[in-house]
């Protein structure tokens, strides 16, 4: 049983990284600092847009992220992503509600600043309440 998930999708020299975790995984301090609710049944999705540099290293990119999540009975909820910057790191976080063991399908679109294309990412994951 996996309690959190992460992955990425390649779009040439740009990658979209994602992770999903129960909000209860966050420490109270981190949750408070990011204005997130720690509660059973609330999950966090984190998206980062990364650009590959000529030397092979990755650098964070700014932009916009939007998306929606649907459960196994096709109830759709829109995700309200907020941009977070910590030092050089830039990522986009949103909260969503889930029931333990429920398969959630995420459809997310990242739009990196300065790029003329949308980067669509789709993945599914099941979270379990701790």
C-alpha cells in the first residue's frame, strides 16, 4: 500500500513533476506556513515545472497550472493551484478531498512562462487515510 505517489512526464527539454500525498503527512508547521489544512480526507497535489539546462541539470520554471480531479464515479472537482516560491524552487500546490481507498484521476495542464504550448499530464492514484 503506497501512501504517496510521485512521477514526471517529459516534454522535450521541459518536465512536469507531480506528487500526491495525504495532508496529514505535512508537519503542522509546514501546513500552517503554506496555509494548508491538515485533515484526514484532504490530499495535496504538488506540481513543479522543470527545464533541462545545457549541462543536464534541471531548473525550476514559473508559469501557471490548472487542473481537475475526478473520483471513480466521475465526480469532478476543479483544483485551485497556488504558486509557492521558496528560494529558487517554484511549485504549485492544491488541496482536494478524497475518501480512503478511492481512485482519483488527475488531469493537470502546466503552462510554463515563455512557452507557447500547454503541457498536459494525466495520472491516477489512490490515497489511504493514515
